[in-house]
C-alpha cells in the first residue's frame, strides 16, 4: 500500500496511476489524514459488482419477500402514544 500527499500526487500522477494499474492501491492524504484512494479500473469494477443500487421501494419489496419478515401490528393507541402532544407553535415567514 502506497501513501502520498495531495501535493505529491499532483506532481507524480502518472507514476501513481501506473502503480494503481499494477494492482497497488495508492492512499492520498491531506495533512497526514487519508482522504482518497487511487485504484485500477479493474479493482474498482470488482468492488462495484457487489453493490446493488436500490431505491426505497426495492428495499421494501426485498424486506417483505424475506421469509422471516413479520409485519408489526401496532394499535392506534400505541401510535397515538408516540405523538408529540405539545401545542402547535406559531410561525411567521420573514419578510
């Protein structure tokens, strides 16, 4: 694993890209703290393959299709007990 500062990365970008192409991850730092990692395209795609872009409803469908999923049946009294009973505050728009 290679580590370099942003300033050095600016001047040595070609060399760092060659390192990444050879399979070595290059960690880029700012004031000694890691802020980015330079990877080869192959490594990046390998990591991305495990990720699935899902929207909210896809996740709900996935949850419901799980054989261990059990819906929660809350009574109206339980739901009402969670509600904030403070009086509504007045609000005026500036201007």
